[in-house]
C-alpha cells in the first residue's frame, strides 16, 4: 500500500483519476475517506499521517490566519477557484513536506480524524 505522501504525489500527477475533477474540495473529501477507512480498519497512524496533522497549523501560520478555518478553506480563499486551489495545495504541500521538522507546530484535530467510541 502507498504511504500518504506517495498517494498525494500520485494524485498530483493524475487528479481527475482520483478525484473526478481537479478540486481542492474533492481532494479534502478524498482524504477524509482515506483517514476514515484507515480508522475503520484499525490501521495505526503512520508518521506521515501524524506529520500531516500539523499541516493545518502550518497553513494558518503561513497565511497568518487566526480563525479555525480548515486548510482547504484557507487555500481556497486565497485562490481564484477550486482547481487553482488544488494546484496551490500541491505547491504548499511540497514546501511543508521539505520544511525543518524540528520547528514545533501544534497538531490540529481534523474533522476527518476519528476516535473510538465505546
């Protein structure tokens, strides 16, 4: 199985194949499904998934946003449309994934992260 970052890079190469149409909204929904499926299968969270949990805080910091808007909504706000926002996501993701990981960022709980309810 591909790891999360390889999957994101594959989607960058062929977004329509994975998302139907190039759209940051479709991409965020795809990722929500990815995280839900892994949770329901009982798969442990990988280091990349833990690191990606910091992406939202990084985006908020980069765009100087103090509200609780999600990373996809922030990128969309600063883009012309959904397609351009997806292209911008990939640029930002490349920057995020090559940053100095020793810089502390808070983990933001995403709407698509799940906890077990007993």
